[in-house]
C-alpha cells in the first residue's frame, strides 16, 4: 500500500512503479479523483488497473461521472463497509 497526498502525486507514483489497484477520493488538490481515474484508464500503461472511488459525494451525477471516467466501483463513505471493500479488492485483483 502506498499513500499519496493528491492525484498528481498518484500519477507520478504510477509512472515509477507497478500497482494492482488504485483507491481514490474525488475531492483532492491538484488533480481530482475523476481526472485521476480518467488519466489512469486512458493511458495504455495503466488502463488495466481497476480504480475504486471512495467519496462523500453521494449525488447520482457524481457517481455517474466517476463511473464514466472508468472507475470499477464508486463507494459513498456514508455507506462504507470494510468487509465489502476487502471483498471488492479481492475480486478486482484476482
């Protein structure tokens, strides 16, 4: 697990090493999670990476933007369940 401060740092880290999965928020400085997801899913080198968005933004339009950007899952923090997240990570990485 590698934690970074924002979306721009995440892209820089993705350029340096390989990962199996990305978990992101939407609201981040420098590069928001939707733009990060789009950058990951449209880059041939990282397009295979599943992206999970976990955010407090619960509006359907926010969810739609995240999924349209290529997120494999969109989880609202108010409905967060750790076991469900771990199951999802297992399904997306095996």
